[in-house]
C-alpha cells in the first residue's frame, strides 16, 4: 500500500528539523523511532525523548490516512544519501515500510503508532508572545555557549528565560562565567521565569532562521511551547532555582579597557597555543594604552603578545581561562569591545556598544 510520495529535499528538511531530538540509545526502543502521521494532504513528523518533543508538517499528495513509527536515524541517513532530485515513495508491507527512489530500495521495520508516547501540551500556559525568529536566534547565540554540560547542579544545564513586562531576558552560566542578553518586546507580558534544558536550547537554535518570520512562545510553570511556521517544539522545564544573575553582573568597575575585538581574539588565539592544556590560563597585563597577553605551560614554555588598546587606568595583572574569553569575544559581532575590571581578584565584564543588551562575566583564576 502506498503511504506517501515526496521530493527528497522537502522530506530531508522536515527530518532534519526533528531528528536531533532522537536519542541514539534509549531504554524504550520506540523512542528511537519517528512518528509519521498523515491526514489529508499533511504529513506530520514527530520525535520525542519524553522531555522534548518536536513536530513538523509537510505537504504531500492526498491519499489514505495512516500513522506508523519508523527508525528515525536510518530514515534520515537514507534520505540524506539519495540524490537531490530524487522522488521518494514510502509503501507499507506487513510490519515494514519500503522506501524507494529510482532503483534504490530500503526495507525498514516499524512499531505500532499507538505505542508512541507524546508530550501532551499542558494547561496553564501563559499568553503567546511573538518576536522575529532572528531576534530570538541572536539571543540564544549570545548566551548558549555559557550553559553547563552534565553539571551535578542540574539547574545550570540549561538557560534561564525571563519575561518581565516588555522585556525578554536570557541568561546562562556554568558557575565560572555568565552570559546575559535582553531584548524589548512589542507587547507587555505577565512576569514568567523558567529554565529551559540545554538540549532544547540547542535544537531550537537549529530551527530558528535569520528571518523576520515570527516565533511564538507560550510559557507555563512546567512547560514551554515554541511555534514556528509549520513546526512546534514542546519542552518540559528544569525544576530548580537559577542563581541570582543580577548579583553576579558587576557594576561600577573602576577600570575600563576599549579594544578592537578581532585584535584581542587573534592575540589570545596565538598565546593559547602554549597555554596549559588542563587549566587554559592566560594573564592579561594592562598598562597605559597597552594590553599584554601571556600564557605558560608545564614545559616551561611561554607565549607573550602585546596590542594597543584604549586604557588609562592603573596597571593590572589578572588571570582568566582563555577559552572563556574567546567564547565571549566570538559571540559578539561588533568591532569594538569594552572590558571592565576591578582588581586581580574580581570578575571581568565584557560589553559592546553594538550589542547593547549583552553582558558577559568571567571569573578570574590564579596563575
């Protein structure tokens, strides 16, 4: 029985949107599968790991309705390996699906659609807030690199999302550095604050485009739904207390260094070649209109570099993790950046006039 026909590129785009949710190894075999559900001329593809669910719709020729589950990674790899111009057919045969394109045929096992678990959209979601996709994508780019990964403080393995009137804030920290970004909304929303899991942030970043098309968020106490044209993401939230980010962001730092972002990045990248592989420490040595960058390693090797900057404060020698500095500089798109510092034991604040809602804090380290 013919299930569906589709152009290869159209099906691949839909598979790409959902396949990242599927875990390669799972105690429930059906969670390695993808739910394909056809109603009229719409084919819905749905994947879940029980915490995050992504579904997307594809226009297909009308025909018999059906619902099956099929191995997600295998189907994705098959479709990706076919030529761009390929036309695909999916046929059912007993408890199998035959994927064919030209002279290529692949027979895959299925599992009953009735057994496929769904993350139900819960009650208690707040009113919808809308903003351009490119705005939300940029917010995520400015903070997601600072999220923790597999930290026992589970509430750090994600991103804080704060709705406060007409302001949307996002914050991420791993305990050693913190990244903050904000944007203004067109309409006012009720105050909400949730922690979105790391995996959700990563998958959402892939789905968002650099376009003005809207993305819609609805935030509840235990769940967030994010809707894009043709695609919906439903995620559970992390149950925990996020650190007080407003206390972490330093205010009134007495020393301010202005510099070209690319010059600082390139000097750090050169010096980092000889940094200690485990601790990744770098010393920033500041004197009038000069920034010295020094790295040492266990083999008694040293890299030293110097660049011209705008600085007229007292001399200062302070150590940081060079990877953390490069991450923050890499997130910013502007030419000029400002480093604000206190003393050798206080954190550094990275800002840029070109990214007015962005703040990046890095804790110092002893070197």
